[in-house]
C-alpha cells in the first residue's frame, strides 16, 4: 500500500474512532476488511490513538483564536495524523507530512480546510 493511500485510510479510520469508541486495531481490520493491515497504516492509527492527548495539546498550543472543540472532526483528524508524523516519525520529511495533510484537507474538508491545516502545521514546525 502506498503511503498516500495509507494516510487516507488512516484518516477514515481515525475519523470513525473520533465519533465512536473502538479498538484501533479492530477498526483498521474492519475498515480494510482484512486481517492484514499495512505496517505504515497501522503505525499511524496506533500512534495517533496512543498519543492523542499529547498530540491534541501540541495542536492546541499552536491555535490562534480557536480551540480543539471548535475544530471540525475532518480537520482535527488530519491535524492529528500530520502532527504524529512530524513529532514521532523521523523518517518522513516535515514538508511531506504537511503536503499530504493539505491534500487530505482539500479532498475531505471545505474550501478553507487546506489553508487552515497548513497554517496550524506551519506553526507547529516553526
């Protein structure tokens, strides 16, 4: 599975986890309808789930005139994935994580989502 596809699947899984409490491993296998989950996808889902409080705090610390409660679930989920990659996955260049997040935001969010995600992530890496 390509990393772009893994990120998109991770987004869909984590989006559902944000709305319904599930075991991340079970959610991934059910989403993909297979017992074999790509290692990168599994790392994203498990990592975001395991470090969600720390990730949310990092995002909150870099918001201006916003709170985590006000951010739509789409943007919140995308920010969590990208922040996890930036903070915990050293083999991924920061600009790749940001670009992938902006692409997801443009695809799944509204017309301002990409700019919002880019702005928050740019502050996190600054």
